[in-house]
């Protein structure tokens, strides 16, 4: 079974629809009762996700039974008791359970607390100011001549403003702060602590509509006009920003942890935070089909992955003798309709290296080529580029040109000024010579064979009983 098949199989796992009124037992697998609601959850989920291969209820029964048999086999093997499994499963489970300790009212309450603290602080410090400013920039390393020139420029701007010039127009034309200058010098609302002290002192000392004389800061000369002053914004206008702040700073998790700690301390007898989470998990599994199903799906999915690895995937992938025997027995299955090139396509900096590549490859078996090329030619500097494999027509432009007589226009490393020599080494073969020539196909087929044998053994080992009368009522009650 490959990974894609695993993902499909994992989607079969049922959400735990626990004992409810009129929820009959639809089947018993290895002594474990399966309720109709659990089977319905799994079937309906699979039907919704598998739009291409939607199966009837009868067809789905076998898939469901096979899945449950594998999970039982994993439990019998003790996989669910291993430290690695428990760590991974509990980490996921707790991630699902923790949010249940709070609701939106708790987040709203925290948002209002943050707002109140912010409002109290800002209003106590003098509220907020909405200023415009014009900056005449002056470097702190400026000499006396530059300082006087900046001072004269600031004074001339100030006199123009006193004489009736529009502040916004002057900011757009004269301010060295180009960002605010484009907005007519507007800096929007500020509070204490958001800007340099020289600017803050002037801005907060002015009344609405007043303008300062030019004053000096580390950035140069400023002229400030106060557009408006007010206390902190009303809650509704900043509510969305505060809630985003809560999420971005991880405050939600802190609220959850505080709630769990509180429950743990108030419990009698006292519990640890983890025990509180464990207890809530049990409650959710017994009371919520959706949450219980989500947790069960991950639990069984982890078991399925591990047991399938042991019984099918790794066994087939690592057993070279079994691969060889399978290939020998099913050789005709892997025949090609056309010959293929078994060898290497390489690109070198010069003809000397090209000859060295051919000489090296002649001296060793095919399965050693890739590593040998890397070791001999690219140990400290990359002298060559090479690809080793079995190539059909169209797989590689260099192979197409050299071995198939097809003039391909695709770019290769030989088209640049560094690897300007290209070549091939190998031979055309009419059919796979060894299982390694088609190893991926052999492994996949071997896995499928092992899967079928394993499922047959599980069917013999564990009794399966399906209540046909209840099965007939699926999605019809």
C-alpha cells in the first residue's frame, strides 16, 4: 500500500458516535461493537470526499471492516502503548481539546480587559493627539553653516504659515519627511511614548488648532500643528484590532492555560493540568460526535500507519530477496513495448573529463554508478553533472539525441559555457534485465500482494458479523 492509499484508508475512520438512543449495533469486528452512527459517519465522510470513486454502502462495508481489522491488529501488537505513539497522539489530542476550555465570551472579556487597561493608561497620560508636521532635516553631524541654513529655512516656512499659507500644501512642498508630506504632514493619532520626547512635548502642549514655532530634535527642525485632541477611542472602534492582537500574541493559549490551572487547583482532590485535559477529552469523546470522531480518526490513523509500515510497506521495500523472487515469477508483467536506454547522461567541462567518466563507468556495476560519479568528480568542486537511470524516449534530451536519434531542442547543462561537453554511456535493453530495473513497480506490486495476504489472515483470525437488517437502515432512519 502506498501513501496515497493510506490517506484514503485514513479517511475511512469513523467519528466516534457513542451510545445514543436508537443507535443499534451495525457490526461486530474482533469482538468490538460498531454502532450505526459510527459507520454512517465514516461512510458519509468517505462519500463526500471520494467524488470520483463513490462506493455503495455494501461495497464500503468491506473497506470499513478491513480498516478496523488493521487497527485491532495494531492494538494487539501494543503499538498504542508505546511512548512514541502516546507522545504524538496526546500532542494532537490536546491541541483539539484545549480550545474547549474557553469560548468567545472569554475572549471578549479578555479584549475588554485589555481595552480598559489601555484606555486608563492613555487617558491618564493626557489622551491622544492628532498632529501634522513639517520637517526640515538636519544631520547631527551638520556644521554651523548647515545648521544656520536649516534654521533659516524652518523660520521662512513658519512665517509663510503665519501669513496664511495652507499647512498641508506647505508640508507637501517643503517637508523632508516625504511619507507624511504626501499626506499633508498628517501623522494620525499618537499617544505618549510613541515618538521622540522633543516632538511629544510640543504636540501635547498645544491645543486643538494651535501651531508650534520651529523646534529642534535629533532629526532636524519641526513645525507642528494639532488637528485634534481626544481621550482613547471607544471600544467598538478598536475591538477588532484588540482581538487580532490577542490571537497574534498567543494570548488565547495563555487564557486557556490559566483556565486549566484554575480548574486543576479547585478540583477535589486536586488534579494536575494534564489530568484536567485528560478528563475533558473523555467528556468530549463521549458527548461530541464531531470532536470524538476527529480524535478517534487521528488515533486510529496513527495506528494504521505504523502497523502498515511493519506488515506491508517496509517489509516490501527492504526485502530485496522477495523483490527479486517476485520479479522472476512475474517477469512478463514488466515487459516494455519498446527498448530503453540503461545508462548515464553526463555533462563535463572538457573532453578529458568526458573520457574519464566513461572509463570509470566501465569498471563497475550499474548500481554503483551514481555514487561513484559523485565521489570521483564532485568531491570538492562540481566538475560534472550526471543523471543515471533507465530512459524511455522523451525522458532526457541528451539520451534522445545520442541513443534514439531524436534531435531535441530542450536545454541541457551542455548549453551553457561551463558544462559544454555532453555524452552518454550505457546500452539499449529490450526488457528489464533485473528487478532493480523496475524496482518501484515491483515494490508497489509486492506491497499489494502482502496487503491482500495480511487482510486475509486478519479475516481468518478475527470474527466479523454484520447485522444486515441494521445495515439496510443506514441513512434511512
